[in-house]
């Protein structure tokens, strides 16, 4: 189980205040499916709220302890039927997400439109998609699919 000092817990409690519960534990208790969903949520968000639909306080405390020990997480708060849990993201999962990027994606470019007379030069930052380009005049154009020639169409048949 992850250990945090009181200052870190206090900071995480304040961050968790605005969160909604992402996992609900019903009458069946801690099943494998619920534990898997908690793991997925912790990987995605680091800090999560869990709602337990049970009236037994001791059962909720046992669930909190069990979840934290199995998920290697830290218990942040237990108020009523809400449990707040924190587990920092693993570095290897963050690295693998950044290397899986395919295609050009979005890129930022600076455009320049020259002025004339009393109009000043205009410099502007623009976000371009993968199929867009900036013309010499500073306009953003999308690339279009070129139609195949009649000769290529005839050869394809």
C-alpha cells in the first residue's frame, strides 16, 4: 500500500472534492470485474472516487483496505459511502502512449500576410491538420484528392 503524508493527503482531498464517482460497488461486493474497472480508472485518472451501495461501515472499511492493498494505491478519504483512492501513473505507460502516435496530426505554424499602404503586416499562429498547408499568401488550404486520368481509369479496368 502506498504511503502519503498528511499534507499530500490534504492536497489530494481538495482535488477530489469536485470529482464524481467513477466506480460503483453494489451488493455483490468486490468482484474481479469491479477490481479491473478500478484498475482501469486509476490508470486513466490517478485519483478516483468510488461509491459503495452498502450500509455496513466495517464492510466499507475492509473494501477500502482491500482495494488499496491489491491496487498498490493510497486511501485518501472515506466519507459515508464514498471512498477516494490515489495511485500515481506508471512512467512506462506514459512513454508508450507518446511513441504510438501515427500520422502527422496537428501542428502549429506561423502565417505572414504582408500589408500594403496603411494596412500593417499580419503575423498569426495557426493550428494545421495533417492534410492542410499554408500558401505563400498566408492562407490555409486543404489538399484535395486528385481525380484519376481517363487513361489510368481505362488501364484499371
